[in-house]
C-alpha cells in the first residue's frame, strides 16, 4: 500500500514464512543464513531510489517489528533469526524505524537504554529514525483475556570485580546469553544454569575477557582454568541465580 509503511516481521525468520511464491523460495533460503545481507540491501535499495528523485510519490519507511526484542542488540552468537543485523544496527546504521516489545523488566531496561536516542515521545516532533518500545509481550491464546499478568523466570548474575567496569557487573554478551533462556516455566532457566557449555564457555568467555581488560589477570586465569576443566569438574565458574518477574501479556 502506498499509504502504509513497509515492514519485515522478525518472527517470520522462525516460522518459515520466507517467500510469497514457490519460485522465490530458493532465493530466500539462500539469504536466510545471512539475513543481514537482505535487510541491508532493503535499506540501500530504498535510499538509492530516493536519491534518484524519479518517484512521483515518496517511499514508505522501513520498519522492524519485533514482539520479543530482548535488548534489541543480540550479537551474532545467538540463534535470534537476524544474524548480525540487530534491531539496533538497523536503526542506528541503516535508518530504519522500529516497534519493539519486551516483557521482562530487567531486559526492557537495556532495550530502553540502547534505543534512548531514537525513542518516540508524546507531543514531540517526529524523529527519523523513530523507535517505539513497550514493556509487554504477546500471546496468541484466544481463550485468554485481552490482558494478563504472568510470572516469567530469568537467569541473573553479577561479578563484584566487574561492577566498576561492566553494567551491573556483567559483560553484555554474557547477559544476553542468559537472557535468551528466560521462560514462563521455571524449569527452563533452572536447567540452563547448569548447562556448563552455555554458562562456562559461551557466557564465560566474555567474562574472562572483561576480567583481563579490567586488569584482573589472576582471576581471569582462574576462571579460564575452571572453564577448561568443565568436562571433568562439572561445576559452574560463577554464581547464577534464577529470578522471577511479573510480566504483562496482550492477546494478539
């Protein structure tokens, strides 16, 4: 529609709705492993057409819609469906607009922090790009009320030695790794906090790097020795707790 904005729902990468016709499916599958290529080209194509000045009408803006956005800046090591093209990258580098939802309060805090320069404010002139965020989630359960409050469980950790150099004492990549296992069932984060590959290695390596950068070489070596011995010692290299939060959900 000429009067509506173009958008790419992030959830389409999960559901397999990758193309509107069979003949295009092959092309989309090829770019799925690197979706940032497709998303970057969408922005570049739009900008090139606008610069040509040959359109009798303006082009709609590109909008990223993500109903489970996390902090909007998940790195490429997570299976978030977006590759390296995070929502923050699309907004800050490629000039996209965004509508981002995140129900978990501590994660929403980081979402709000990351997108503060572009947030839409009531009564203020429109910004370009413009981002709207909301602390809520979506449910497709038709038998539920329009709005409900549920308990969500999440992993949390903080290293005292890093509190002066890392937000809340944890490197962003380690925090993102743990955020990924937030769930309505407590069993999910309970199981994952004891997954030594996820915690000691994938979340742990950024902690080791942060300890070294902060000058804590001895502690970094001890952590690395613990990580390398994970297969035999079967113990976590840092303390992790499971916390619960009340979150608001809306029916789609």
